[in-house]
C-alpha cells in the first residue's frame, strides 16, 4: 500500500515536471504562429512560402489576363538565355515579345485558339482582380516585402484606395519592422495620395534610419549580385525627402538632401542639375541657407 | 416439327489458369432437342454442365465445338433471344430501379410498343403479386419479392420459350406452388419451358421430358413416364442410377 | 438505337438516384459562395478569382462524376450479375457498351449543364453581363472533353477493376490537361530515344486542352478573342474520333470476354 502511494506521488511529480517543461515551449510555438495565423498558413505549414510564390505568379498571370509562359516555356527561356550570352538583350522581357513564338506543329497551333494569345495588361479598376492573389501571398509569406509594395501601388494609383494601401503597408511593417522599402512606400502614400506631408517626412526619416541599420552594413558589390547594398533605394528616399522639403518651402534642406542623394543616384547629372537650379533660384530669391536636417 | 431449342455436338472447354493443368471439358458433344409446347427438365449433379449449357444458350459463353440454336437461329445472334424469357437462379436486377421501371426497361429492349408495355406491366405485376410494391426500389424487396420480380421480367415479352434456372430455389412452399402454377399455365398456352432443377419431385410432376447430364455428357433423355417404366423406380432413383451413384452399405 | 437509349436511360436514372452529384454540386456552390464572400480589401469587387475557383471546382466535380459513374458501370454489372438478365435479352454486347457510353455521357452533360447554370448566374450577378455564346462554347467543349474521358474509362472498365480504372483515368486525365501541350517542348530538350518516345506520345494522346476554355472565360476574353465556331466544331470532331477509337477498342475486348 505504501509502495503504491509512493509510485503515485512519483508519477504525479513527473507529470507536473513535464508539464512545466513543455508549457513555455508550447507558448513560444504559439507566439510564432500568431504572426501568420491564417487557416491557409496553418494548413500549409512550411510549404506556405512555395504557395506564396505561386500566388504571386497567379497575380502576374491575372495582370496579363492569362497570357503567361508556362513553367516549360520559362525553362526553355532560361536554357536559351544561358546558351545565348552574347545577346542577352534579345532574351529580356520575353513576355513583351510574345513568348510562344510561331506554332511548332498543328497541335500547338490549334490549342492557341482556346487560350489567351495576346499580350495585354489590366487597366484601370480591372487591376483589382490581382489583389486577392497578392493578399493571399502576403498572408502566407509576410516577409516578402515586394508583395506589399506592388499591391499598395495598385491600390493607391489605379484604384484610388490610399487608405487601404496605407493599412496594407502598415500590416507589412508589422511583419517587417525594419524594412526601408516598406517605409519608403508608406511615405509615398502619405505624400502623393493623402497629402500628409509631415507624416510622410517622419516615415521617410524612419526609412533612412532603417536603411542605415539594414542596408548600410552590406557590401557595395557581390559576385552573385545578391545581398548588395541598395544604394538606389537610399537615393530615392533622399530625393523624396528633398521633394517634401521643397513642397513645404524649405529649399536649403532640399538642396542638402539632393547633395546626399547624388552620391547614390543612378542619374547623378540629373540630380546635380536640380541642385544647380535650386541654388540659382535661392540666389535670385536671396533666401537664407538652413542647417542640414541631421 | 422443328425443335425450338437444339444443340448439335455442343462442346465447351475452359482453359485452366494453372500451367500444369490442361483445358477443362465442361460439355462433350451435347445433343439436345426441345419440341414446342413441352416442359423440359434439365437435370444433373453439381458440375454436370447444366449452367454451362444455359450460358451457351444465352450467349454468355461461346461454344468451343458444335452449335446451339433457338428457333433455328444461332444463339450467338442477339435476335435468337427475341422470343425467350430467362429467369436466373439468383435475382440480379438493378437495385435502384422499381419493379415497374425494370419491366419497362426490358420491354424497351424487346421493342414492345408503349401501350402494350403498360398493359403487360399491369398484368404481370398482378400475376406475381407485386402491385403494391411497383413504385418501390428493388433493393427494398424481400428475396421472395425479388424472385417474383424476376419472373415478371422473364415474361415481359410473352416468350415462346422460357429458360428457368432453379426457379423454385429459395422459395417457400407457397412460392413454389405459384411457380408450378405459372409453368403449367404457360404450358397450357402452348409455351415451351426449359428448366434446370434439383427438385426431382417437382420435375417428375410437371415435366414432359427430362435430360440427365453428368460430367458434361448427356446420360439419358426421354419422357418421364418412359424412364420410370424403364428403370422401374421413381425419377430420383433413375437419376442416381444414371449418374452411377452407389450407396455405401452400412 | 432504341435499345442503346434504353440502357442509357438506366444509367441516367442511376446517376440522379445516387448522392454523388448532389454532394458535389452543393460543395461547389458552398465553396464558390464562400470565395465570393471574402473581402480582400474594403469596397473592392473582384470576380475573376471567384470565376476561376468555381470553374476549377466544376472541372474536378464533373470529372469525378463522369469517371466514377463510368468506371462503375461494367464492374458493377459483373459483380451484381445484372449483366446476365440484360444479355439474355435480344441486345448485343456492342449495344450494351454504346448504351453505357451514351448514358454516362448524357448524365455527365446534364450534371455539367447544372453546374454551368450556377456559374452563369453567379458570374452574371457580379459582372452584370451574360456572354451566352461564350458560355455555350465552354459548356459544349467541356462536354466533349468528358466524352473522351468517359470513352477512355469505359475501355478501362472492361479490362481493369473499378479502383484501378478510376485511379489511372484520373491521373491520366489530369496529367494530360496539365502537361500534354508541353510534351514537345520537353522532348526537344531530351536525348534519344526518350525524345522520340515523348514526341510519339505527344501526337497520339488526346489533347484535352483543346476543350479547356476556362482562361478565356476567367479573363474576360469573351467579347474579343473567342474561338470561332469552326474551331469548336473541329475540336468536336477531334474528340469524336478519340471517342470512337476508345469505344471500338472497348467493344473488341468486351465482345470476347467470358461473362461466367
């Protein structure tokens, strides 16, 4: 009897210890699941990134109204690109040139009657048709920043849904808090669509800080081209800040931003021309220079 | 008078799937002749070849040798079955159809005109006492009801020759009596009935002629009364003698 | 012909007395309505996503109905032994086979028409247009596709069991829809003899993608780039040739098959 009680107490102790050891691990796992808590994400598990890729492609297919190269066409294009390195420009944008080429046989030719066979883009409000796929892709892989950027672009520019674009970018920032691209795009929504210039400026300053944290440590050039510092983004952020300063009448601050932007800009001559024009305008107006913003 | 059912040296062999075994002979040079208007009993122990003979007559199996004819038409032609009715031993009908739909379907196969079809359906369902269940699917029927539905479908085309495979198998005494009555009624109408059965008492009562098959061979054929007189015993004992059964002495 | 239609009538009755069609139809409707009710962004109305989902469900459901109904016919007749009283009537095996084909094809066509009616109503309620010509074309071609698949299934049903036939036909049909049109591209990148084998396969398999107009409907090409009626009739003729081939093969096998 005593022995039975002893065993029971021992078992209870083991169960309690196991529960205490498992609980924090379960909580941690649940917390990870909160970020992508959709039913689809849960069902797909780690396959959700593949699904997100697929949904992105679906969005592109929809943008082209179904006229799109299959995986076999894309594989063939890759082979041709690899074998034809002397004329890379000829294999660029195969979609624009018509990826199918002339029919290879009567089956190929006849089947084209039953599929979209012209290259078009969705226009105006019809662009909304791609959004479900972009939304699904973002839900499944919220760390794919481009999805948020492209969707917000169409929302604000084609559909006039600036608030939705803003909210979507904010959702993207929740999952990618340090993304300079998302902050830059969010700033554009505030500046170009919502005309909220102070807010745009704050967001772009945040984008600069994120760029300094995320991009600045990266090497300028790599062998594969991947992981390079995105200096063009840096230039765009600075240009946008300069435009904002110009809008509110702070020309000296704008000139300072343009000078910083010139170093990273792909069109330094153009930037220099703007600086020269602004300085000339200042000189004529006799306005005072302001200290650099930071 | 031309035989309504005739086999000429009918032989059927089945190729065995076992490599070491040769072909199995199911029927050896069977010669049968059934005259119009008679009730003909087709007897034999299990494995004698009765079912094989039926399968050939119904076109399920092609003969290896010889030929079989119904109404002087080779059984391999579908038209040979235009004037026959067939009642299988076990009821095999579409369970999702009602008795009425089943009869209408088979009537259409026989290309019976619609008005005639409806009249026959009413008549047959009344005959087999299935009027109350005509709109119910066959899967809801009891075994006896399914057997009666089978009898109705065998009679839908008002056949001149009825092929019955163990017609009273699984029926209660009342059901058996009804089947016997139907056979006798058909005979009185000048129809021909060809049936296989293990119920020798029944066969002795209703058949005009019988054939006894054993190991694929026709052992004896003749009028029931003639056989009983010849062997000086009842039909069951004739059957046992013909197949060579020797009772073990205790 | 009367006998063929009689057998076909029994097949049609079997379809609408089974639960398959109703379950699949209700599932299709529910999933489509669920997709239509999803609000991706406020006040943004999308229809192509819903149309694609609905048409995909219709493709799967129609294929399921056609293949399971057909694959079940001959094995069920043999297992339930209903083939015996049927062939005891003045009907040839060819007529039974053709009757089964006509019945399965007609039953699938009826089911398809109901599905497409729902699709048309759903799409029209959102788009406020009804491109009737396009819908008739897509329904007709889809029905031809099912005819080819049904004929293939019938051939399988006289040689294979129900489960094996079902599996093989599903895989082959979906495989053809996905990759048949690209086999020649794959073959061009392969070495011999694989390239030749694949090329021969490319030319002899039935190209079911000729009958798949979904992309034209989804992406609103109905107003501009529909196939001509000549193309539709050519595709129909192509499909009928394959149906005839598979049925002939099935008949040649079935007529020699012992039923006991």
